C-alpha cells in the first residue's frame, strides 16, 4: 500500500492504526490479509476519516507566548480563534456530504 501511494510504510501503519481505533477499518489476518472497511462505504463520511486521523484545522494558531509589548501579538489568537472555528465547521460540513462510496464512484 505504501508503495502504491508513494509514502513510507510507517505512515501507512500509523494511519491504519488510527482508522482501526476509530472503527472505520479492521485488519484481516492471513497471507492475503490486510485491511478492509469495518462498515459499508456509504456509511463512512470523509469527516469521519479526518477526525480519525487527527486532522482538522485549515490553519493552526501558534502556541507561542504573547509578547506583552506587542499589540498584534496579544490580540492575534483571539482575533483568529473565531475565524478558525468557522472555517473548521465549514470544512466538516462539506466533508460530511461525501462518503467513501462517493469517492470510489468518482474514481471508477
């Protein structure tokens, strides 16, 4: 799978573990084993996958301490928090409209 998507196998194992813990896939043991969806593709939405892998957030507000001498530094987190919340909600809304089955259909 890692070779197919051109990434390191460690990345695939980590993501598959997250998807397994979220109940979206399960492992199939044996020589021809691997992973399969744990429920119908029509029941798995893209927002489920995003939340399972800890994604979310189109942008990230830094964790650095504010500089008390800087007006911008002190106000930036508060100014962006509402925007970030609205953007994240919009992304979730859009992703919830698409199932894994929809993605499969668009590929084939």
